[in-house]
C-alpha cells in the first residue's frame, strides 16, 4: 500500500469539499422552491422576511443539545433600577459593584436608602 502524503490528502479533501458543495447547491433548489410556494400561500413578502431576519427570530434547537443546558448566547434578564442619583439621574440596579457616585455619597456620610427609587 502506497504511503499517503500530505499533498495527496489535501487533494482528496479538496475533491470531497467540491463534491459536497455541488450536492448542497443541488439540494437548495427544492428548498428555495418550497419557501417560495409557502410565501405565496401565506402572502408573505420579502420585506416581511427581511424584518424577521433583522428582528432575529430564534434559531431552531439542535437535536444534540441537552435539555435544560444553558445557552451561551442568552441575553441577561433586564433588572429594574433600584437606586437613582438625585442630581444626575444615573441609576443602579443594586446588583454588582456599586457605582462611583454611590460610593462617593456613602463616603461623605450619605445613607444608601436615601437613593432608593420610590421612597
């Protein structure tokens, strides 16, 4: 059996990649036809598709994904601000490191509770 070289393996990889691309392109045609048929059936316009893509519709879940596994691309929950600086209007949720304005106010003798929103 002949010893395979790096160059011969790269050539085989290139041939397989070209073949895979040709198959992918061939398989796209019926998918596009199906999309066009569904767009006509439901009166969906290209502008609606553009808006949906821009909005970022949720991606289909991979079957190999574990149920309940945390997603790396999840957006953190928005938390309502709990504290507000009376002069600048800057806010802080009360989570994480306190902002400089609050640390400075507390250092000068202010009480954190006096910055609570709604009090």
